């Protein structure tokens, strides 16, 4: 009986030590909240969700509270709601949304963590950040509040090689006159062959790419503004450029407010469009059986122009909690690590931001993507993508009134004054 009591007491003492040990391990685990807009069921969204979740496997001492929304816009609204009630997230992936709202609010209210002190102390982190992130997002006083894990490479279009060949287009247009001529050839071929094919069907964002590149070529204020990564505000120049684009309108699918890049993608995959204005990330959205290549929009003068940008990426909350901030920095480094950057490239078709990833080594695995990336990289002139040049209010005006303008129901002056 005494022996049984002794054993019981020993077991109880062991259990107490075991439970206290578990409790101690739980106390050591740091929890951080990560908000992102990769919450839909699309393939690339699911892959990004897996990448986020796998962080905990590498860092079991850090617990992730992942909050996913279907889009970046919805995520920004949700993050703003949390911040207004005093619940500051540790990490927010903006995905190009919230530049004039969430981003500015967090900086102005000292809620965003300045990353420069951590970058200066950590060479590994420094070398994993794209130079374009530093160039565009560093503030005048030398602070950096956001870093992206991918680059946006665009300023061109995907084209169906077979349609080009059948329409008699033997070379890539190098001027806008040649581009219009190619559109006319495609339209004539489609009509005479009883094919239901339009030369192209850009979204409003597609027209913004065209607008920026036309402005960059002009020798005026718009050109200077574009080269300085600023919003072009020359009314006469923008009106002139929009007037030039009216000729394109005759060769395109009519715009509507509901028309999106998904519609344009579907039309291109169904071979109803000969050209598809999008970035190199479109490679993963295009039917693998289609014979396609990537070309840059025309610039002329023997030069080529393209877009290479780092968008609004990760914002880290200035929670003033050292453990949570350290965990957030680890999360950022994880997303920029070579291993994760390669996963992002191969699984989602996005261009890695880490400059140590060389795209050439993936040419056999991803020939379509790498061909497009090479075209953009080799362009002599680089400008920012529209999202980095135009504010959300201006882009909203384009979405609302560009179709009306192209149908000549509104003058350029009236359009601009909105």
C-alpha cells in the first residue's frame, strides 16, 4: 500500500513537471497576425497560402494567425477596421492595394515599422531585397516601410503566333503606325475568313500601360513626370495621347465596367483575341497548348520600353513589442529567401524580387515565362507600372469614363476635369 502511494506521488510530481514544461514552451511561442489578400480558391492563391503556412514548420516557436481575404482591396479595408479599434496587425501584405489609404495612414501615425535599421544590420536581408524596392519606396528621409517579394514586369502583350502568321504579319511592330497596320491586317483576315477574332481587347489597365508609354515617348512634361516616377499631370499631353488611342478602339472589344483581365484572358485562350495586353505573369494564365510569345508595345526610334516595378508589398506593424517585431522580420526574411522565392516563381508564375534568383536557369522548365522576362529585362527604357504612377482616384476615373470618351461622347477636356 505504501509502495503504491509512493508511486502515485512520484507520478503526480512527474506530471506537474511535464505540464509546467509544456506551459513554459507555450509561453515561449510568439504569435503574430499576418493579413493578406491571397484568400480565393485560384491556383496561385492556394500556393501562396501553403507558403505562408509552411513558415511555422521552419519556425515552430512562432505561431501565425493568418487572416486571408479574397482580394487586396478587401484586405486593406479589413486591416483599416482592425487598426481603427487599436488592433494593429504584425504583417500586412498589401499586394499593390492601399497606397493612398492604409500605407499613408500607417506612416503618418507611426504605425508602420521602418525597415532600414534592420536592413543595415542584416546583410542577408539587404541582399535579398530588390533594388527597385529601395529606389521607389525609400522616403526622402531615408526610411523604408514596405518591401515586395515579387516584381511586376510588363509593358507588353502576348500574341498568338498562328493568328499573326495567317494574317500576314511577318515581324513585331516597332512603331504605333506598324501596330495599327497589324491590327488592320488581323481584322481584314478575320472578316474575309469568317473568323470571330478581334485584334485585341485591353482592360482599362491595359490602356493605362499604353498611355504611360506614349507619354514617356513624348518630349514634354508627361515624359519628365514618368521618368521621375510621378503622376503625369499635363492635361494637353494626356488628351493628345488619349486621342491617339481612339484609333485602337476600332480594333478592340468594347469596354464595359464589368470587363476585367479574367474576361480578356478567357477571350485570348478561346482564340477570340490575337493579342493580350498583360505582364509576364500572364504566362501561367494562358492555355499551354496555344502557340504564343511575348512582345513589347512599340516605342520606335530603335529603342524599346518596358515596365519593371516593385509594388506595395509587406508592411510590418510598429507594435513596440520586441518579440513580435523580431518574429515579423523573420517572416519577411522567409518570404525573401531563395527557397521560398523559387517556390513563388515555379508555383505561382510571379517574378521573384530577390536579385540572387537568376531567371535564365529556369528557361527549360518555364520557356514561355522566361522568354517574356528576357524581353522586358532587355528593354533600354524602364518605367513604373501604372499602379505606381497613378493614384486610385485617377484610375477610378479611367474605369468610369474611358469607354464613354472612346465612343466620342465626351471631350478630352471634360474627361480630364473629372
